[in-house]
C-alpha cells in the first residue's frame, strides 16, 4: 500500500475525519483530501512529519505501511497471530474477538491475578 492507502487506513482505524486531521496539523483540508484521492501522491517531508505526529505514527508507516521499530517490539507469536487473524472473514474475526474478550475478562475480574495461575489451553 502507498501513502494514500496507509493514511486512509490510519484515519479509519482512529475513527478520525479529515477535518480533524486538518485542525491537528494546520494543513488545509483540501490538501489532505488531495493526498487521499491521489491528486498529490505524497507530501513533502515536513508535511508528512506533521501528519505522522498528529496520528501518533511514524512517517515510515505512512509511506510503507510498516514500522520497523514497532515490528521489532512485537513478539513473533503475536505477529503470527495478527497475520492469521488478518486472513479471516469478518464473521470469524468477530468470533475470535468474542473469545479473546471472554478470556481476558477472567484476568480483569480476577483482580489482576497473575496469568500463570490460570490453566493454559
């Protein structure tokens, strides 16, 4: 994915509209719209930095869709889980989300009891 797709994806993920991003960055809404529609392929470095800071992501992420610093911090097992989750259809994703939320409720309801006290599997 390119800059426009990554920017759109991040706006959607953060449930942010272009007008909000414009207000946070001081960048004209029409200019941001142009980046999203492809009329302007990629902003200058200083504009990309403003956008990235407002979204709390890196410029690298906006340009490439990857953030090597964040990826290095994500354990391999978690990365694998995310990869597998991404190929599921929406119904199956919801099923997995319900299961994970149910499992995590056990830890929250146990008053921060150590996870190791729960049986694995």
